[in-house]
């Protein structure tokens, strides 16, 4: 199956000439760590869930201890691969029982988008913290309900924004905050690949919530915000569809969208399921620029600014993400860029507005506060 994650992995391979930091080296940075460990159960044992599980083997602050799946054979396989005890294995019907399992702190949900809403609310009701893959929900209304449910249950809701912990990305953000680029004028985000299997869930509106925008386009949406340091106040958008058989009603093939920010900066972005080799961010300021390509792949990320190449070492994104999220949940640490449910709702409001702009052909005002 040619999925976004397969594509990202392939396009990132071209960047392997960059310096790598071995996972063992990453763990060694924590010394003889003897602090609290976040005990994680993964819900959804597909390709991305597997990637997270494998990356967590290098973590010292987070440990995989449980699984939730509707496929018994996958559960059995994971038990053997990751030494998961039988008592920490659940299916989609009985996972509410984790409420009584003191060995699980958080559930990481990596299922299709359309399942996130109900699953997050059930996990919260069971008294467990939640990490949910992005987009967090199908729309902002669902997202707000998820945030409210987690607040009511007094559990944390984090979202899998792995780029918020990526070293080169954080360096660009640091430089922008430091004024190295001067006043920000323009951002461009290009995210796309040619999708394969027409029967996959990403082309099913009920499960995906849309098409490319809900899958790869959210990187440009979220990236426009952390690269400029602002939230947009308006959006315009246009859709192009060349294959209505593969991309049925409500499943977008290609969307171009433009964002306006309070400072006067603007963004021009592209999200597509019909063009390969699109994984690029470009930030322009009065005094400099930053360019990243690949910009959101699994790595290594490649980037340069007007001051030269970005040379921060590569560490597996999901390893860094889980270490940092363990710090957020267990120690109350604050990330440079937010990764909570409220952050995700802002992206969902923008997605809602993009789809409305496509439908009406009009500029849509945004209020993300």
C-alpha cells in the first residue's frame, strides 16, 4: 500500500547523507536515568503504530507496556516482539477495562481519523492520559468535545505533532524568534504524493474525513503556524480534481490554500494526493530565509537558511517525541511549540475553513482564540 507514511519514508531517504545520532547515543544523553517512566499502550497496530513501538525501544522515559487492537493475530505478534503481558492486551470492545489496570498510564491512538473522537473520549473516561495522532478529529466540533472530555476526566490530551520536537525545525523557530529573519513576510508549504491503493481507508470519507488535506495537508497548516509564529485570520482555497473515480465526493485530490496573518504575512500552500516529491517549507523574512526539504518526512530533515546549512543531528522523530511527551505528562514540562488538544483544535478550525472556502469560493475569516 502506497501511503503517506511510505512516501515520507522514501523521500527522506535522499537526505541520509546528513549526520546521524545513534539511538543509543540519544538514550545515553539521559545518563543513568532513574526518574518516572511513562507506561504506554498503543491502540491501532498498523504501520505507524509499529513505527512508534520500535522507536520507543530507544526511550528511557517511555515504555511500551500494552496494546489495543481488533486483530488477535497482531496482538499475539506484538506480545512476542515487545514482551507485552497478556493482562495488558485489549480489543476495541473491552478496552474500557484499562480503567482497572494500574500498569498503563497513557494510550497512544494511531487508528484512522474517523475513529479518534470516540476512542479518545472512551480512554479519558477510563482515567488514562491520551496521545492521539493528527488530525485529532474530523472537524473542530469533534476536537472541542475531545478536549472537554479529557478536561472533565482530569487527564492530559496530547497530539502526535512530532515536528514540534525535531531539532532543525526548532532551530528555525529559534532563529525566527531571535529576529534573524527580520519581519516575516511569506510562508510556502508543499505537501503531496501520488496515492496508490484506491480501497485504503485514506480514500474513505467516513474514516478519513476528507482526502489529502486531512492526511498530508495538515503538515502545511500546522507548519505555517509554527514557522511564522502566528495564527491565521483568513483563508481562501481552491480544489482541483482530475480523477473523480478514485477521489469520490468529499475526498479531495488537490487543494491549494492561502492564509493571511495579523502581521500582514501571507502563506501559499499545496496539499495533494496526485503529485510526488512535494515535502518543502520555505519561510521568507525581510532579513533572511529558511528552506527545508524534506521538511516533515521521517528524516533526516534537510534545511538551510541565509546563514548556512542546518546541521543539527538526526534522531528518530518518534523516539524524541515520546521522550518529550513523557516529560510533559509526568513532569509538567512545557514544549517550545504546544502539542496539546487546544493546539489541534486550531488546526481543525483551519481545515474546516479551507473546506468552506473551497465550497463557497469566498474568503473565510478565522478566529482561533
